[in-house]
């Protein structure tokens, strides 16, 4: 004859197993990059991988801080570890967990600042704390002038500088200016769908001031639809 209360104990044990199963299932659908647990100093940990995918495998964690040049401009910022996206705490600190060992690259791309990349190697079961990463303001500048085939200034035409240069428009003299442009490869495109122009692709060095000179634009045919980039423009 079972002891008094044995049914209650068995029921309690079964209930515990059910709760544990539900918790494991919740972790299984938790997307990478979401807050999982509290990290030291109150910075929430973000997951590089699904915990169940790396269960029983060696993983480690990465902590650090991404700093803007001024404390008054300090804010949360997106960054990548390999191809996974994360976001810092408002003071720039971050904590990434469930990170497989090996070589990784942390990269930051913020408009108006120079791109930043930091390779690192994580040891099995390692907890790597990297030195603060200081963003530097981009001081590059790109200028040029749009003209029509007859030599007249092409005024009030919107241009986009890709990938992070933003949008500007030509002034009354057809001159355009992009400031705070970061180093790297760039391409110029006409946002105004009424016009096309010759291609302009270039690579900018840090703090470089580049004059693209005269760029001729022509009115597009009514038969053309959609937006043409400078590379797609007729010659």
C-alpha cells in the first residue's frame, strides 16, 4: 500500500517536468539577439545563437563598450558580430553570449562616423572583455556640379550618396555638397526620376575632400519608368 501523500509527490514531480519542458521550449524559439538574462552591471545579455542549438557545445561571451566622441552624443548603436545584429546599452556597453569559439569580427557602421571593425578570437568557454571601441567622426567631403547638355546649371535636383552619405540637392548654381562622409566605396545616384547622368563611383580615403567636377544630366524619356542610378544611365 503506497504511503500517504505518495500520489501528491508523483503529481508534483510530473508538474515540475512539465514546467521544465515548457521553459526549454520557450528558449528554443527565442530569437538570436534578444535579451536573455541579466549580465554584470545591469547590461542584459544578448544571444548570438539559439541556446538549444549550442547545448553541450563550447561557447563563450563577449563584453565591451562602443563610445561616441562626446558624452553628449552617446547613445545606443547597432553593431554586428559576424552577420548577427545587436544593440548596445544607451551608455555603449554590450554583452553577447552563447558565442561559439573561434575567430569573429565585430563591426560598427554609423552615419557620420568612420566605419570600425575589430577582429577577435574567442577561446572555448572564454569570457572575453575587449577594450572600449571609440568611434571617430567622419570628416570626408564630396562636392560637384550638375549641368545640362547646354551647359546651364541643373538646379534643385536631388542626389543620394550610397551607402551612408545621405541625400542632398543642387543649389542655384547646380552645386551639391555632402559633408561628414566616411571612408570607403561610394556611389552617387540621381533621386530625381526625371533625369539621368553618367556613372560616378569612387573610393574615398579618411578625411578626404573629393571634387567630382562637372556631371552632365539629361531629361529622361517618358517611356522610361522607375528610378535610374548613375550606372544605369544611357551613355
